[in-house]
C-alpha cells in the first residue's frame, strides 16, 4: 500500500506551522457557547419500488428527527469543542415489505417499530486546522455517508481538515466503525457493515473562480485501495450563460484476500481484480435552464464495486448516478439531463430535473458481454422561501429502470421507483 497518508499528515503539519497564508479561523473563535449551532430535521420518508418479473414489491414509510448539535471552539491558541449527531425514528404502517436500506429489522426479520442511533464527537482547532474524533457524517468521494435514505450513515473515527494555505484544503483520517442507515448496531456487532479500518486522505485546490481540482485516496483494510480525481472548469459566456466541463474518475484495486463482492458487476474468479471508471460531462447554463451531456465508462476486469467495502453505496461521485449508477463490468453509458429553476418564471424555490441514461456493452459473467440498462429519471423539489415554514422542502422523484434479460437478475432488476421526502428543519440555537 502507498505511504500517501503519512505524506499527507506531514504536509498538514508543515502547512499549519510554517505557511499560514491568511487569517486564522481559531483567532476569530468567539467561544464554546457563543459559536454553538443546533438543529433538528424532521423528515418523513417514503420509498416504493414496483418490481417486475414476479419479484415482490418493496415499500418503506417512516418518520424521523435528525439532531445535529455542535459547539463552538474555546478561545486560545488551541480551541476545543464537542458535537452530537443522532436520530430517533418510527415506522408508519406495518412495513412488512420494506427494504431500500430505510428501516432496520430484528433477528427474526421483522421491522422495528421505533429506533434511535447516533453518537458524540470531540474536536480541536489550531490556526486553520481542525481534528475531529468520534461519530461523524462524511462527505468524501472515497468514503461518503449515505444520505439518500431516511437517516444518514454514521462513521466513527478521526478526520483532520487543514486550510492553512489559501484555496487549498487537505484532509486525512482513519475510521474503524460504520453504521448504515438501516442498522442499529455498528461494525464489530452482529449487524455491522464489515468495516475493519479505512484510512482516507486527499486535497482540493481552487486555482481561480473558474478552475478547481481534487484528489482523494482510500485504503480499506483487507478489502481495497481506491483513488479519485476530479477537475472542474467553468467558462463564462455572454448573456449570463456559462459552459462547465467536469472530469472525474476512480481507480480501484482489490486485496487478494478480499471476500466482499457484488456478483452483479464483475468477475470474482480473476486474479488481481481492478477497475477504472471515469466520466466527462459538459453543462450549458442559460438563466433558469441548464442542459448536461455526460459520458461514463468502465474498464478493468470487474465493475466498480462500492457496496459493503467501506461505506453505504454513496461513494460514487460521477454524473450517471440515479437509481442505477451504471457501474457494470466494461459498461459504457451516456446521459442527457435538463434542469429548470422556476424562480426565473416567478416561482422561487421550485426546481425540476429530468434525465435519461443509457448503458451498453455490459459484461455479465458467464452469460454475455452485450447487456444493457436504461433509466428515465424525474425529480421535482419545492423549498419554502419565507414564513414560519422557511426552508421546509418537499422532494418527489421517480425512476423508470429497465435492463436486458441477462442483467436483470443480477443488479437492480426492472423497477419503477418513487421517493417522497418531506423535510422540516428547525434551528434550535
């Protein structure tokens, strides 16, 4: 494995000590209580999957309150603070056919009537460098908390973030436990996700207002090593329009001893399993309208496998990702997306996104190398702009997904999916 984590830590330390380039965040600390923030998100979530070919439908319906309490930093050269994240939920209806990583089940397979999860963390800050240890929600391309269900996925470990150099953000961390959205227990418990130890590192740099780039790495013990790169360039045009180009990709190599495997996307019987997946997109924006074209491709001897390796299926920061992520072995996929912001037509807060993605040349083990899949996606979201319910939002999305006969039984399978989420945020302090 690479020594990149050690190198990253060395860069962080040197940056913090020798190269401060702008005002210190810690010098502006107002205090443990004065800078504290607290909120509760009341969410009602519903996911329905109309399965085809005689497969039982799946329906999940539940209510939760997601709490996020975060203190400020104490004043001084080094500031200290604490945080708490967690959720308390209950099912709505019997949910006997629930799935979709929404509602936890007991050892007999019955959905819980109500449940609670979460944890605490401690943090310290020196200059513009912060380290946090404990239960956290992560947003890293190589280790991301699943936030697409009722409640977020929680990781337990340490994350160091440094912004000592202007426009440069460095991160490094280690995580040893993972609690997925539908899990009461964490890793090392009976229902854990199998995470042993995940080391992450990365850097994000903003060259100017038009160009930024990033790199992140992950070493998941006894499972895989993964690297991610991204470059994004925005070209301003006349009449307040713009053209944005985005390139992103992953390179993954699996450990020989790795047993975790998703049979839908590759070939377990090859030595030295590896995968490259990359995507290039271009987005034209004109006022309330934007149109994106994207192309995505897999190479290697297996597909991109995110499930059960370190996180809960969200570490796929690529454009062709909706219900399907179009990650099959050797798969190529193309997308056209249209987005309309209705604020340009006098309805601020209303947004509509529609997209069509087609994937082809999928290799399905021992069956074919010409499988295909396609998805037609629509989402409407409305966010209150003012009044007592300001920032409350209703999001409704629908996916029509179909795949060829060979690919149907090994991945998602033909499905019509609805997701409805009502979010009501309440700021406590």
